[in-house]
C-alpha cells in the first residue's frame, strides 16, 4: 500500500519544495535567483508585491499568519513552524519596505526547513551564510532581475535612488546589485557593504549588516586582497579615514583610486561611500566598489551625489 500523501493533503510549500527538488536537486535550493523565480511561477505571483499583498497571499503559501511583533532583541523577523502551522513575525516599528524584506527573508528560511523535512540529505546553510542567502532570496523575490539591472546601470549603481524607487531595504538593494552581476558575461566585479550604527557597538564603530561581492568566488589571479577590506556580517568596523570623512561631513565621499591591493598594483578600485541620514544623524554608511577600469559606470551617481573627492588611497578605505 502507498502511504505517500497526495498533493491535496500536503501543505502548499511542501508541494512546491517536492517539485523543486525533483527538478533542480538539493543544490538548486542554494541558488536564490532560481528559487525565487520558481516560487513566483509556482504560486502565480506577478507585479510588485507590497506588505498587504504578502498578507493576502499567505493562505496560498500555507502560512497561517504574518504578524507584527515587538522583539526583545534587534531581530527584524522570525518564524515558527509546528507541523503544518507556519507563522512569520516582523518587527512592528520597522518601515514597511524593511518589513517586506524581513518577511521574504523568513520565507527562505522556512523553505529550507520544509526541504530538510522532505529530504534528510539536504542540510541548509547556517549562521551568516544563511542570513546572506535569505537576504538575496528576498531581494530576488521583490525585484525583477532585468528591470533592476537597467535601473542600476541608469542610476550609476545609486543605492539611495534605487531604494526610493523600489521601496525596499538598503540590505536588499545592495545585495541585489551583487547577485544580478553574477549572471553577466563577461564577468562584472562589484563589492558592496552596509554598515550601521548599533547601540551595542563602542563609540566610533559601526556594525556590518551585509557584505556581497560579484563574482561570489574570485579567481586566484585577480582581486584577492579587496575582499579583506570589506567586513563580514556582524563585524565591528572602526569609522576612520574616508569613512570618517563621510560620517563627520554627512556627505558622500568618492575615492578615485584605491590601490596597493595586489603585488603588481594593477587592479585598483574606485569606491563611493554614501551616508544615510536619519533624525539628523548618520545611521548607515553604504559602500560600493568597482574596478577602477569600470569607474565610468558610477558617473550618474556621482553627478547626483556631488561627493567629496579623495584622489588616491593606499590599502584602506
């Protein structure tokens, strides 16, 4: 006798995960772009999803509730799963674009949980790696690849303009920049980081909230050292040098040439640091770096931001 439940008896995300695993295997679950695309196709999502849309779609996803809450910590979202009962919580006093990102983030973690229950061979990522994957998934869920790429190029990789246009979190916007470029041929390089004021950080320090790069894996012969200039999620970052200049002036800072990054000094970067002002203070620093040979791509952003200029910096931001 066949004891396998029919699709009618399975939770909607179970059905999706089963079909996805059959088509793309375990490795496909780690591809945020593929997973988000197939989820939207499976459930028939279209257009730009907003907070109320997500709540209305919850029953179709088999999610019992999407509910605001007041976390004791600085966590912006959480989920609970007991059998087929799934609940997503989002921080009630966050702005709605960040709430949407948090819900998408938690949805990816739920998919990982469901997939591991279906296939014991699947072990999801953990810690900061999972956080980055979930952020990338959420960004892919809400921001179409082709239109975002066009907007990114036309604005000169301007995270503030893109954030206002797409109404999504800076973490989502910055991560989307890197993940989209990973699909481009020939390969395009970018490093992005979001640093945030944190009540748990000592004076003079920000905390890294995300770091993404494209390509994800850098060839040994090129651009090795720059990865170490950018902090991993959760690390404390001293506000010094050009970052201090941006912090104190509350103005963007553009480094024309960041060099000393390889033995032959052939692969320099061009870097822009954008402060985000909240309640009269610098709440975040957004850092975007491109190879110096690609610096012309930043021109629309430079025209808009009118940054302070640092002609050259050696090995430090």
